C-alpha cells in the first residue's frame, strides 16, 4: 500500500468521479483494497466491494447516483430494499447500525 495515497473510509469526496486503477492485497485486512484515481489527481484507497473491477468508474454523492458497486451515497438517499455492503464505524449510532442491518437483510 502506497504511502502517497490515503484511505477514504468515509467517502466524502462528493461529485468527483474516480477510476479503479488497481485491486491490491493488504496483509492487514481480510479483503482486497481498490486504488481509486480521481479526475482531480487525488489517489485514495477504498475497501473493494464485490464486483468492482479495474477500470470501473466510481463516485460518492449526497444523492442521485446509480446503485452499483463502488458508488456511495448518504443512507437517506438509498432506496428502500436496496442490497448493500456495510462498513461499520466506531462512531455510528445504534439507529444507523439498525438501518444498515435492515438494508443488508434483503
């Protein structure tokens, strides 16, 4: 894992498209990681969701994105019944966790 790139766990780089440059192995995790090259020149790592491949376009936004692997939106903008994967964070409230788990069950 490059020291020049940073992790993007919160996916707060809204409305800037990125391309998956590489899928890498990280010995500190039990999943693969994806290096994203954004059009503004920034490079960040995300955890690789199932189905994400090198060359895929990804984006984060408040709302209005296609539901596909690698895209990220605010929970309130995701349609009810959508299947998602979950990143649990230590600062999540119980309500956030319940919403995420209900979303996962479908």
